[in-house]
C-alpha cells in the first residue's frame, strides 16, 4: 500500500509548542481577577469533623471565602448516584458533602484568596477539631475479610477449568509462591489543577488537567445541577497522566464551587503532597500454584489475588486475565478478592492489573521453568498460547514468536548460562532475565469531524486528549494520509468538550478509537471531492470508484494510471460553500469482536548486582513488541521506552508506604517516593516486529501506551534471581532484600 504518512517517522507536531512554553497547561490559563484556592486536607484517616473554625482565615484582608461542608450550597450533589466514566461500582467520593472523614488527607476545606500565597497562609489558620474513629488501613491483617465484589470494575475473573488440585498432585514440577506489589502513586510532572473561568450568566469555562474533557464536563454538570451548555471544559495539553487523569478529581470540583459562589474565576492546584490523596495503584498479594509435566507443559495454574480497595467503592482491575491469554492450560482456577480499607479508592495506573498480574505470573513461570530445568524462553515456546482461553477466541493476530526471535537475537540470549550466579564479573553478579507481556487492543465508539477549507487546509477534531503520548501527531498523520496532504496543511484539535464526542483517553485505545473516526471522517471528504471531480467536464475520473483512486500530493489520481488526475485545489475553488466537511461516529466492527485482540511483548533484561552492596543496575533492556501497524515509529518508540523506564521503577523503586498508626501514606513527595532517574537508565532497545491485522480495527493498530510496561518488572526480577540465586517476591526489589 502506498503511504505518505502512516508508518513514517515524524516529529511531534506539538513539539515546538511544548519546548518553547507556548503550550499551556491547566494552571497556566489566566483570567481577569483570578482568585486562588488552597485545599485544607484532613489530618485523620477516619472520623467526623466536630468543629471547623475558619474565623482566623476569614479575618485576613484579601481572603474571599473558606468553603467547608458547613457552608456548602444546597444545590451540590443533588444527583447522588452520579458516576464518572471511570468510576468503579460504589458511591464516588463527594468533596465537602458532610462532616465525615473517610481517608487521610481528604479535602475538608477550600480557602480562596486574592493571591496564592495568602490563600496558602490562611489555609494554615483553619482550625479543625475531629472526633476520631478507629481506622483500618492494614492490608495484610484484613486478608481473611477479603470478598468477591458483586460487580467487577474490570473483566470478571474467568471461570475455573479442569481440576487444579489433581493436576498439581500429578505434576512433575510445581511451585507454590506468594508475590506482593505495593501501593504506588501517580507522580506526573504536572500537578492536578483546574482554572475555572467565570464567564457571567452562570457560565463557566474550565481548564482542567484530565484525560477526558467530556467526562469532566458531565461530572461538573451532575455535581452542580448545571446544563452542559453552561460548562465547557478545555485541556489542550496534559503534563503526564497515564490514569491519574481518568477520573475528575477534587480540585476540579472545588474550583468550580468557588467560581460559582464567588462569581469569579478561581484556580486550584494540588500540592505534590496532595497528589498522594486521590487514588493509587492498589497493593496486591498474589498466591500462585503452578504445575508442569515431565515435558515442561503447564498442567495446573492457580492464581489467587487480593487487591486493595476503599470502603466506598469496589475497585478491581484485570489481574487474573493474563494466564488465559498467555499460557495454554487445562486446569486453572483464578480468583480476585478485595480488601476494603480506610483509604481513597485506588485508581488506574499504566496497564492497571497487567503490571501487577503479569509481574507475578511471569516470575512464577520463571520459577517453574527452573524447577523443570528448562530455559525460561524455551519454556514459553513450549507453552505458547494459540487462542485466548478466557473467551475461547482466536487471536486477531499474534506475532509473539517473532518477538522472541528478534529480541533474543538482539540481546544474545543464546549465550546465557542457566545456572544462577554463573555469570560473575568481579564483584558484579550478572543476571539475564526474560518475561513476556500482553495488553488489550481495544476500540471504542468515537466521533470526529474533518473540514477541508477552500485554501486546502484540513482541520480535524475530536474531544480526545494527548497526555504526551503523541495523539496530536498520529491523528495529523492519519488525516494527512487520507487526503494526500503535507502535515503542515493539517491541524488536529482535541481537548475541548465542544468537539465531537470521544471517550476517555486511556486503555491504549486512542489511536484505534479516535484514529478510526478520523480516517472515516476524512473518507467522507474524499467522497465529496471525488464527486466534485466527476462533475468536471470531461473528467478523467468520470467512471472511477473511491477505491480506484489515490489521494496524494494534492491530487486525486487513478491508481492504475496516475496520469489521469485532478488537482484538489481546482475542486475546492468550485465547491459551493468553499469548504468540504465530514463528520462521523465509528465503533468496533462485529467481526473484530469474534477475535481476542491483544498486543504482545518479549522483554529481555540484564542486571548487574553488586555482591557486597546489593545495589542493582539494569544495564540492558530489550523489548520486542508485536503491536499491529505502527503509525509513527518515532513516537511509538518513545511510548515503549517510557513504559520500560516505568517498569524499572515498578521493579526497583516505586513504593508508597502506609503508616498504619496514622492511616496515612508517609512518603508523599519526590524525595521519598522514588522513581527512576537518568542515572538508572542505561542501554535500551525497542524492536517492533511486523504484524498485519486486518480485523482489529480499520487502521490495523493495537495501541502502545501500556504494552511497554507490563513485562519489564518481571524480566528484571527474573534477571536478579539469575544474578544472585535469590528470589525476592516482594516489590520493589531494594538492596536490603538482596543482602
Ligand atoms: Mo491508562 S491507566 O488507561 O491512562
């Protein structure tokens, strides 16, 4: 297929705006007479606010108001059952609803003042007296009370198959181990922020940090009983999100409340510490039992998962989906129970459920391969899944074997010695580890609009988001390709609730979802252009059908005879209203639903562990990805690299520590919450293997936002075992656990 854009390396179309500071984020939009709100956070984890005294704050000149549950307007929260698009089953938290405190650092007041500094100072003068109740934040001691939720937020755990106990008894190699993953918090560069601009007449324009502007718009409309015409939400740039921006957060609610009540524009920005108060990747504990026969074939697989949730919502994620996708096995039992604690509801974080589930699965499989005396990569080849057993469906495409081959070649896996501690280099123990991964390749319903102006400029729009992943760029490429225009003649607009409807930007589905709508909207413009071309006297395209022509280099030409062509410019000049439009909605095809749709990865890791100090360096990482068609190899590579660095953080750094005495996460800043830094990142390679998929969606893409992270932590954990002979089954793998 001829292509001018799709599959080509392109720089980010928004790159210049980002590096020059021209790109504006939610807290950077200005408004006349802007006031500043600072949030007061609860000092206890559970109980009631007995007394809240705001008089000292209010007495300061320039403090405009202090909002609490006591003076909040009655029109708030009339719709108690409202749920945002990412809400798990339960009752979403309602800021300032009443005197009840449900989690540590719950927002209990908003101080609004003429300046940020004054608001921050006044917030310290708010006096609160609590009636403390006993909180329970201890995950381990509540495992006995774990329950299966009435409704799962994510996929229902697959039904059991065969007889696990018998298969385990008969297995020639077996393992039974427990793996834990700590709570982790989102730490994007940009803190959560909302600037609510008062437009008069009760109308608001709100700049919000969010992965779905229409979700925020709906949230505000519901929480304040407003109509959608009264509130417009805008979010052109997002400084990192990957799940933290899926649900509207309390700073949005509070900014809107203050703006409405004061009839003034108000900005509220969370502090870095407050970023630890609205949802996290939940702590999980997973018990695995695996058994294989003498040939190294998996015969039994049991995965028993416990995940943390709040007492007001049942958060769950796809932790037990992966065995059925990755390993054929006749005897399986998969359970997922929840442990409800006095914490805020956990929140999706990059590959929610996959990052935790695949970590434990891939470590357990590595352990079993060692028990069976089989090379870990060889073990995966022996146990290669040809269909998705969860749904008993064939894969729409799966080039994972090619990922094994190209990844192993690049890494040099063939030179690996099986024996742990066998590849020393002085004090450095060298380890090579392997893991595989998968992630869903979904498509949702979305709309897009394309307008081709008389000047030949194309503007395409949809209310999606770009969280730094490259949405602006690839949508521009898809549209430019459709009409054969250079990139600079195409503009893609997103992040505005007035634009055509789009779902939350998450789940690695944006290119498939919004890209399909963009493509189709442009195809409507193609049809209109061809019709115009055929209306020309003696048109060289008179008999041509749409599939027989190419749109390329500003022309429509016949595929079989490129000399028969019409210039787009000539057509545009003749068109009646001066521009041509297409507006469509697209949704996944029925055919695609007959297949299991997944992207796959193979991850190879090399670590060097200092024998005396227990320090770990990840010296090489190779990830081979089968992710369908790659629209832009440059932004795609960046996606996978980012996922690999994040996976390194999962394996070695990230850990929010709950202090059960206080019921509070205690390491709530970037000093004590560790993420990988430049010095941690050494050699990294990304390989995209060719994968054609004609059913997954009209573009043949699979999404790359999450496949890059899932296999990395287990590959590193397995490499650390290979280096040291020690299995650490509790993330993160810090030096104290290795000594
Ligand atoms: Mo992602 S956790 O779906 O933003």
